[in-house]
C-alpha cells in the first residue's frame, strides 16, 4: 500500500512512522506503518485522516480508578467497570462486547489492568468482560508495554 504525502507527513509527525532519514535504505521498500497501540498521544482517524486525541492515556486512566473503598475493602468489579465506562464515555454493554474499535479496546485494556490490580485472576477478569483469559493476557501485555510520553 502506497501512502500519499499528507498521510505520510501526519504519521511521521505523530510518531507512527519514523523520519525518512532514520530508516535504512535496505528496508524502505518494505516499510509499513507500525503498531498503532504504541502511540496514545494522538491516533489517526479512519474517516478524516486527522490526528484524534484519546480522552485519556490508558496508564493515567488505570491509575486514576480506585480499587479500594474509603473503608479499605475492595470495590466490586461492576463498580470498577462502570468507572472505566465513564472515563471512556461508552456503555457497559459495549465494553463487554466483542467490538474491536480502538476506543473500546483501550477501555477494555484499562479495565483488565485495574481488575488485575484489584487481585482478580485472569479467568475472573475474562468472565467480567465477557471474554476468555487469553484475551485478558493480550490486553495486559499491551498495557504493560505502554508508558507516558515525557
């Protein structure tokens, strides 16, 4: 797939594509856009081709959701999932569905991280999100690879 100049410029500016001078000559013909999960500052909209900011970086969202009650006990998984839905402005039914849009996937990844921090097992998290434990493992691997940009 050949990218037009504007798309290439935007992808380079937001960090999805490396600057042309940093790519070795031997790999330029085969170069493709890289994994979009690494870049949460801005994402490329599929409809407008303009950078679209996420509502909140997943690491910030996960750290901002409380796992314990003020009394010191654990909050229920339902309360945690409702908080994640509120942060990402989606319905609980959508969060627990099989939708694969990046907004829902990011919210599901944050929910997995927060529920794991609560101490739930992988199958329990999968049951709460309507998936299986291998999906949760994948989400937690993606989450662990994220860092806040300086």
